[in-house]
C-alpha cells in the first residue's frame, strides 16, 4: 500500500475554522483510501504550544524570501528528507508552495499534490487593509507560493472551476482535480421535525468568523435589509463579538462569539442568510447549512462552486430588494424549517462519503 505525507499549517486546539475543517476532512479521506497507518501528518504549528521569540524572529526574517506562515528553510529541509519514504506529499495549502519547489529540486520521485483552498494572493488582497505597511510584500509572497505550486506540483487541486480558471489566467495551470468542500456528518443523532414551519417572526442566522468579507457582508445586511423585515437576527462565529466595535449598527444585535458547538444555533434557526460579496474558493458555512437541512438565502459568492438549485435551497439574493422579498416570502408562506432538498444535496455531494471517490482519483490514478 502506498503512503502519504500531509503537510498542514496548524493543529487546532480550539474551534476549527474553514481551512481547518477542510484539512481534517482531507486527512480523514486519505486514511479511508490508503489506510490509517499509511498517512502521516506534519503540522507546522500547534495551537496548544507557544511559539518562541526565536521562531517568530526567524519567520519574519525568512518571510520576504517566500517562507510563509512560519515555514522555515530548515523545516523545509527536514520535510524533504522525511518525504523520501513516502509516495505522496500532500501540501495542504498553496502558501507552502516553496516546499513543492524544494521537493522537486531535491529529486523527490513521488507525487507532489498541492491543495488550493482559494487563490491566496486574492485572499490576502481581500483580507489586508489597504493602509497596512508591508501589504504588498505579503501579497507578493502569497503570489510567489501560488506560482510555485502551479509550476512544481504534479497534481493541483482546487475547490471549483472559478479558482482553476484564475490559476490558468495567472500562472498558466488548470486544476487536475476539483475537490469541493465536504464535511463529516454531525446530524446522525438528530431526528428532524419535517412538519415544523417557519415562525412569523423567524430566527435568521448569520454564521462566520471575524473576517473582512464576513464583516462587510453582515454590515451591509444590517444597514440595508434588516430595517425592512421583521426577523430576529442572530450572529454567531469566532471572534464576532468584535463587531460591536466594528460598527455601531451592531449595538442591539445579539452576537455569540467563539461558541464551542454550532449545532444548537443551526437547529434553532428558521433560515440562514449569507450576504457574502467577495472571496475565492467555496464557503464552508454553506456546506454546514446544507448538512443541517437549513433554508438558505445567499449571494452568488455564497453559492459559488455548489452544484445546487438555489430556488429549492432557498433563494439567490444579490440586492437588498431581493433579500427583503425572499424573507417576506419565506415568512408569508410558512414553509418547513427543515429543507429536505438541502439535506439530500449534502448527503449526495458534500458529505465525506461523497468525497471518497474524489480521493480515490487523487491517490489511485
């Protein structure tokens, strides 16, 4: 049986974020295909351990040379040496593209796989303030590593065709395999009430971490949609308590920050709103909402990469008027709180079971 070495950015000690969820899914799927004992994981950081001053200083000094997120020259050298006995090296994020370069230049004879969660140069362009000192250096470093993955990896994985097309435009390389978002089923122990209807004053859930695209989207919603609909808006997500300082419009809106378990909030929601207008890759929260059988009102960006009928999931809304109209229709018609189509699509396309065949293509072809 062949063996795979996974190189992952961070071992989380607390709440998993979007990229962390995807990485754990990838490791689980690889173990299902190759066998548990044939997959080894190297974490560049462990959230339970403090980074030393020496490590932080070395990271800062090496960063302009393409060593991103704490990956250091001697770490790369060690991974290259370790990789010799593995058939595959799975680079879990394209910001570690310099590792793909080092592997191929060392004569590594196995298969180098580079996983693009998104296009990192675009991600950091959206993430970083235009006024941030050194902004161009960060984006340039991300760009360099994306390029290394496209040049040196044997297989490039993207979440969707959009990211593949962007890679081709920027670096002349398309994805070899599409690996859409998928996650383990956290609803096996739930018996859904399929008769329960959306309340006249529904609970409307926005879920996402404190991040530029999320902050801008929910701020737009609160200012342009919320005053015109009769709903109970609840905001849940890692670090989202900071929205109270981000904009005064959140002063009277309930916010739950850093919840260890999101299940109760999904189950209490009459429907989800996903007013996201920028980004790349796919949105993990859309997959989670499908898993919990929720009705979803989302923008084009929220549904990017998902092969679904958005009218049956809820509605595609890109303007304030479209959100207002869709919310009014949901409450007026008192549709079921549980959306069986959403749940079915999750099971068929975005569950771990649905992912196994894609991983067989990656490791067995």
